[in-house]
C-alpha cells in the first residue's frame, strides 16, 4: 500500500516512518506543503493520501484523486468538516479520520476554565514586568460555579468526569444523552444551560446545523458575566457576536483554543508578517480573553495515535474489517 503525506509537521515524521514499517506501508512522500490542485500530481500512483486540516479537500480535489486511482483519504484530525465526504464517496474514495484518547483535550479544557476563574493571564503578564500587586486579580472558586457542557461525546464526557471532582454543579446538553454522563451531570435544554451556567464549554464537531450556534441571541440569553470556553471548532461561535459580548461585559471572559478563520495563522510563526486576522488580534488583546493556537490535542501521545489512525484505518478498510475510523 502506497501513501503520500501532505501538510507534514516536523514532529510527525518519526511517527510516520515508524508506523509505516509496522503496518507494511510504502511512504511515497513526506511533504510539508498543504494539498492543493497545484501539487496534487505528486501523489499520482499512490493508493492513499493523508493531510491535516488546512489542505484543500473539496470536490474538485477528490475528482482528481479519484482519477489518479487513490482509494483512501486520511485526515490526521478528529474533525473532518474540511473534507468533502460526499464527493469522496462518489469518486470511490474512503475517508478515514483520526482518533486519540480524549483526556488531552479534556485536561486542557479544565486548565482553561481554572485560568479564567483565577485571572491567570493578567497575573502572568504582570509578573513579566515585576508587578506583583493583588489589584483586580481576585478569583473565584470552581466549586461554587454551575458549569454547562454542550456536547457529551468522548471529550465532553471526559471533561464532565474531571469537573465532578471539583464539586461544581454540572449541566449538559446533547442530542443523544449518555447514561454514564447522568451519574455526574443533569441533561437539560440549551436555554437552561444559557440562563443558569457561570461557565459554558463547547465539545462537538462543526456541522451545518450548529454553525454559529453561539450567536448574538444565544449570548444575550446567557447569564451575565458567563465564561465561555471553546476547545472544539471555531465556527461554533459567531466571532462578531463574541466581540460584542465581551465589549458589553455580557461575557465575563473567554478561553479560545480555536477561532473561525484560524487557517494561515494557526501553528505558524507570523511575528514579522503582515496579517489580516483582525478578529483574532482584536480578541486576544482583552485581559479576560485567553487565546491558544488550537493545541488542546497537542501531546506526544495524541500525535502518535493520530498518525497510527491513518495506517490502522486504511488497513482495516482494505480488509473489510470493523473500522471506527471510517467517515460515513
């Protein structure tokens, strides 16, 4: 089985080579560039192609890949909203997504919640200029908070399990309730989440249905001073509404590990470049906004698991075995 890797980061290469040997694959390319129509010919003759989340993965690309005889498209990400799955299927291409243990993102989420509650951003920045005063950095205890978790899949469930140890009240919402979650949290509708919760954390994939679910109406329905955490997908939040919510202090703080329009800036050193990402730079200047560049997943274990998912997912599919990595 021949596979071409696009959008490869330096830290991925050692895992790619190790798992290729383990699973008996031939790696035809380890390419740092994103997949595009300009470089798509590099993978001609391969059975599979793999990218991260910023490559062009639309219908036109899928048609070209299908013409090359590519049978598998493997994204090294858990989310796959950047992939035209329907077009891939029409072109005879099976889409494979990655998977990894949920504790990395859930741990990161809990950390961000605590950072917001304890005003860590301001404290750290002040310390850099030797300001060790207590002015305006009094925090709040998590055990006195009501926390709302929207999305109770693997990561949301893990966040709920971790937060249960802090003694806070937990509310949650999901189209598909989970009996295990009900041991720790109470399912309710979104209106109850918005009106009752001091902290709201998002944990779901991005779909057409939930795009901008956190809009101006949702924010106005929230408890004044709510803390908003997003370690899922940027498109879940309407950025303009978020900016207004922070400016009016309807939102008391936000921790954003992802933001819409992050492509071209996320995971890139741009300190000497001109950038048009006005929303990001505007938001991150607020003392009560924490921005991190989509790194909630970023642990050695998770990177290893995501790359193994490529080889394992393709192998299982080629053998017609049960396969949790296939996107249907």
